[in-house]
C-alpha cells in the first residue's frame, strides 16, 4: 500500500514524449524537401527542422528529419555528425539508451575528424546526460567536469552555459540544491552575456524548480511566470508546457488543489490546440493525481483512464507504466483487488519494455505486497520479492531497501520463519533510523508489535506499541507544524495580494479594511476549530491507549496460567527425552556405517568429475579453433571486398561476409556452453539487431515474436542463414522506401511437432524467382528450407511476407528441446 502511494508522489506531470501531431512549422521552414536540390542545403534545412521539433515536444519528427539529413550527406561530414547528435538526443528523451550511445559515439568520431569544438562540447554534454539518466552519477559528474574544462579552454560561453544547466539539473536530482543554484546562476550570467533567449528561459524555469524544492512557493510562482513569458517569446512550446506542469506541482504542494486543477486544464487545452495527444495524457494523469490526494477516488480513476487512452493511442511506454501503476493504487483503495493485480501486471510489462530497473523493482514490490496482504498467496509474493531484491540491492537506495526488507519480514512471519522475520525487521529499523525515514520506522514498529502479539510475548508487543505511539505522536506534531507553515505562507501571500488591491482601490479604503478584518476573523475561527479538533483527537488517542493497557494486563494473567500448565508438560517431556537418548545411541551406529559408504561414493564422484572436465576442455578447444577459422574467413572476405571495384562483386562478398557472421554467432554461443542445443530466441534477436545496425536502422524497428526455445545447433544454423538472407533483403530493398518502416520476425510452435517461422515488412512487396536463374540468396533460402525439411510460402499484401513450417524435436512433456 505504502509503495503505491509513493509512486503517485513522483509528481503531477512529467516530460511528454512527442506525438504524431506537433506544433505548426514556422513559415521559414515550410519549403518542401523535394524542392531543395543540393544535398548540403537539404541537410541544412533538415537540421533546422530537427532543432525546432526538439524544442517543441516532437522527438518523432526530430528523429525523422535527422535521418533524412544523414542520408543526404557523406557519412564523415560535419552535417552527418550534427544529425547523429540530434538522433541521440531524440532516443535519449525516449529512454532508448543503447541507440543514444551508438549515435553519440558516431557523432564524436565525426566532430573529432573535423576538429569542431562546438560539436565535441555538445557530445560531451549529451554523454554526461546519458550517464545521469542511467543512474551512473559519478561517471556523469566526471564527464560534466571534462565538458566544462573543454568549453573554457576553447572559449565557448554558450556551450559552457549548456553544460552548467545540465549539471545543475543533475545536482538537483541528487538533492544538492546549493550546488545546483550556483551552477544555474553561472549559466544565467553566460546566457545573458550571449543574449541566448532559449537558454535564459530554461535557467529561469530551473530557478522556479529550485524554489519549489526549498518549499518557497511564492518565489517559485514568480520565477515560473517569468519563465513562461520567456518560453513563449522564444517559441519554445516544450518549455512552456514544463512551466505549466511545474506550476501545478507547486500549487499541489502548497495545498491549493483548485488552482492546480485549473493549471492542468490550461495545460491540456494547450496540448489540444496543437493536437499533442501525449501531452494531454500527461495533463490528465496530473489531474488524476490531484483528485487522489483529495481522496476523490472515482474522479481520480476517471482521469487515469483518460490518460491511459491517450498513452495507448501514441504508445508512450513511460506514461502507460505510470498510469497503470497509479490506477492500481486507486483500485486497491476501492477494494477492486483483481483490477489492481491486472493493472500492476500491465505496468510491470511496460516498465520491463522500457528497461528502467528502478521502476521494475517498484512494480515487483507492489505485486508482492498485494499478494501478501490481500490474497495470502505466499509463493507469488516470494517470487516477486526475489525478482526485486537484486535490483534494489544494486541501486543502494535506502528507502527502497528498507521497504523491501519490511515486506520480506512480513512474508517470513506468515511463513512461520520467526527468526528471519525478526532479523529483517531489526535491519529495517536500523536502516530507516540511520537514513531518516520515520514512516517506515513506524510501520516496522507496528509489524513487530503484531509479531510478538501472535507469539503471545505481550511484554515485547507492549514495548513496540509504546514505540509506535511515541513515533506517531512525533510525526503528527511535525505534520501539524508543516500545515501551520503552509497556512502561514498562504496567509502571507494573501496579505500581499490584499495590499496590492488596497493600493489600486484607494477610493474604497474602508470597504477593503472591513474585508481584511473579516478574513482575519475567519482564519482565527478556522484555526481555533482546528485546535479543538486536534485536542479531541489526542484525547481519543489517550483513551484508546488506556483501554489497550487494561487488555494487556488481562493477557498477562492468562499468560501466567499458561506458563504453569507448560511446567507440568515439561516434566513429561523429560521422561520422553530419556527414552529418545537410548534410541539416539542406536542411530549413531547406523550413521557411522552410512558415513563410510558416503566417503566411498564421494571418491567415485571426484573421479567422474575429473573425467568430465577433461572431455569439456577438449570440446571447448575444438570449438575455439573452429571459431578462429571462421573469423579468419570473415577477415579475408572483408579485405577482398575493399580491393574490388565492381559494386556487384563487392556486394556479393559483403553478403557472404554476413552469412559467415551468422555461422560465427552460432559458434560463439556454442563455446563454453551446451554443445548440442542453443537458445534460438537469443541467437535470432542478436542476429537481427546486428543486421539492422549494419544498415543504419534502429534496433527497436524490428517487432520480435520469438518463443524461448532450445533447438539443435544444426537447426539453429540453418534458421540463422535463412533469416539473415530475408532480413538483409528487407533492410536493403524494402525498409528504405517507406517513411515508417516496420519489420516483423516470429518463431512460434504451430503444434506439438511443428514450428512456424515468418518474416514480413511493409515495403513495396517482392515476387521470388523460382527459375534456375534465381539469385544466390533465393537459392540459399530454398536450400535451407530443404535442410529444415519445411514448407515455405511467399505472399504479398502490404509488403512481403515469408512463412516456413518445419518439424522439430520435442521432450516427453511436449516442450521444445
């Protein structure tokens, strides 16, 4: 339960991924690309469009124009390097870290080749941001320092300001607010000196974020209003949306929920005007969170469902993961346990697709807590906790570790492992107390109280009850202090507004004074009622505590009676123990005989283990030599292709090199592992991604539906050669011809003894030549089909589709080997 609430506290909004509809393109960039004849001018226009769509929440369009620019110019040109940089930025915003790292490395090589300082500084900054997004904070901090030193060495003030702004954002994430403020002020001075309007708007927005983190909400509103004006003046739609979202967060934290809902409605309307569906989804998600904080669960559920509709329409994985997680929390509070389980499962699927380890661990812990508290399904609860444990331990986050240990302790208690439950609970107390997490400390005290009460150790249960009561009173006092501080802040803000109104309406001075006095009386009356309610609450708590003490006294008396009965039972147990001692003497003789037999068996096992090691060493040596021979053949083909002038001959050698690479991949998987059967899903996934990267496509372009099967090595080799030919053909002739290329590859069981393979694309289609003059690739596909003893079919609909059904070996239960 507590974990689901913490998931909602991440914030009202979030950075939205771009939708297919984006803000209108400026007049200066509306010339169709086909009217630009020179490749360099076409690439220059594409790069300008990349920058525009990057700052207007349209990463899909940014990525598309960057790809167009990359195709228009040579691979080692400066424009190609800038296009690769924009591609990396777009993939980084969508949390596709592998693709972002690939294009950043390519851009760095291009900028170093042309010795362009501005480009190198940009790549260093993006690499640091990538490391920060992957939670590699020390490496990111070092890379930011390198970028700052490089910018100062080459006198690049704007680039230095960009580095400082990104560095400040990372420091803010790490709760280093003083350092973040210093970096941000330095960046602001540099932007003002260079008159960089867009950068200045960003640092002013970050001033607002820092004021929000310091709980100075009045100052935060001033900064955010200024940032919104600067963002509109600089035509930065994305930053304007972030300003509205941050303002809504400030209003929620200061308790002004009505104003937060109005701001979020304004944000949704802003996205609706430009057709930005994902931005509307983020606004709906924020409105659902506001209603959740106000305990208006039906309204929260309705807005969460509207947000999920928007995210489903645009396939925003991050939004779907957060939306289903928040919906599960509401469903659990409403008693819909089945719905909460389904929502948590779907949230986990999307988080695994994103690859965000922290979010995956949170989802597993939420499911474990739900199965443990609501279903009493201890097996499923343990399964999810064991999946979350290595992730949480690797991240070293104090709150996550303490909460995971607490759920483990609750699981051990229900499994009857009292010692393990106590050990985990004390570990939670130590970690929570040392890192200042009083909420978990309170929940652990309540858990220990229940644990000792179930064991009828009422003295210990009473001790932890007192500890929980003391801590709860402390937290209640702190919460009241925070509420009073919020009321004082709102009161001071209202006083300033009243003073301004009084200055503008000097003619109605007497009426304004009467309104101020009435407002003060109302506030005093409200505070008095709150104080009386608090006193009544404390009185009820004291009465409950006294009732609990009386019950504990009665339980102590019952416990004394039980102890007397146990003493009589102990006398009987001692007589029984004497009889068992005689039996143990006989058992010891039997154990000695068994130990001798066990020693002889261990000697036999050692001999067999040595023989097995010798055989495995010989097999690995043979496999290693074969892999070296294949590597030599691949190298010879590459050298020969560089020396050829004829394009067709060079293409033939490159295709042969790809086939040898497919065979090498099988041999690499055989080396050091099972030498008879291979995981076909791992092999085909790596082969397809290698081919797509070789032809300049993103790895996520391919939609894979490959079942986790283990097939004989010779069948895997035939499948690899066949899939290599089909995917290479699609990457060369089909995918470059469409704007939104798609590739589907699947391998699924058709029956108990049949597998079905399919490869399809959305290109112009392909009719195979079945005559004797067919290309070598088609003949190779036919040969591999016969080797697999399968039946192949070609079809053309919205592209080419190849289907192959072939037999495979099965185990006794029907699963593939």
